[in-house]
């Protein structure tokens, strides 16, 4: 009986992995633009001020939620299970656990927080994908 050899990523597997990452980025942007616009439109019609400069925490949570919805819909469409889908959605919210206290301590501004939130999501998504390499095609 021969011991199983560790699998090395193939070109096809690496392309599938990268393509899936890019697809999720597109799904996040679509979710942010579509669901975000609907949310802001409904709040504006209700007369609720929802500016990021005035309520940066709510704006960041809304953005992470909108991105997560777009990504979750796409992942479920592609046949991913709930566990991997929810892990990926968690990567959208995780940066806020660090950024909110920094905002409250005036270490970062609301604009900087939004930028850092987006920048932190990208490597976190990549790490979640590496955790489930077989599912994402690598």
C-alpha cells in the first residue's frame, strides 16, 4: 500500500481558484451597489439620514451585509454549502471587530475605516478559500 502523495495545485485548479475569487469580488460589488442602493433609497424615502460620515459604524455594517448577500447568493448558486458560505460572509464582518474600536479611540477616521475595511476583506477571503482549497478548486 502506497502512502498518499500531497497534491500540488494544477494549472487548471489554480485558474479555477482564481476565477472563483474574482467571481466573488464581482458578486460583492453587485451586492454592494444593488442592495446598498435599495437600502439607501428606502431610508431616504423614510426620511432617515444614513450618511457614512455621521454613522460610520452603521454604514460599514450595511456595506458588509450588502456585500455578503451578493456573495452568498452567488456561492449558493455555485453549489457551495452553508458552512463555507457563512465563513466567507464572516470575512466581510471580521475587519470591523478591529476597526470599530480604532474608530472609537480616534485612531482612524470614518473614511480611513471604510478603506481599511475593504482592504482587509480581500486577504481574509483568500485565507478562507485556502482553508477549503478542495472546495474552491485548488
